[in-house]
């Protein structure tokens, strides 16, 4: 989650938020990774031409909201599993 936010923050800091303000990835100052590629596939970062990109702010907000939602679901599920395990182990 932190790396995703950092990519979004860097594009915002560089004001690369529209096609006419697209920047080459080198200017971001981060290593390209599977995290970035995932965000590119989801439309958070939009390619313009061969080597320039910009951030789609609406897609970025939706992407982060979905990440937070998944994290809450996983956290809640793990908490319930721990509670069930504790209840079962106390009764035995």
C-alpha cells in the first residue's frame, strides 16, 4: 500500500495529472515494479505516446479506496478467525 501511495504522491508532486502534463517515467525517480505495472493496468497511470505518463486522479482515488476496502476485509476476516480459534481452544 505504501509504494502505491508513493507513486501517486510523486505524480501529484510533479503535477502530471493530465495528458498535456504527462512526464517520462524517469522523472518519477522510482524503480518500475509490478506495483506500478498493476496500477498502469488499472488505469491509474495513463500512457501518452511512447514514454510519457500521467495520473488519472479519479482512477487513483478509486484504486486506493479498493485497496483500503480489501485490507479491511482481510483484517476483519483474520480477526474473526483468531477469535473463533480462541473460543474453540478454550472450550477444549
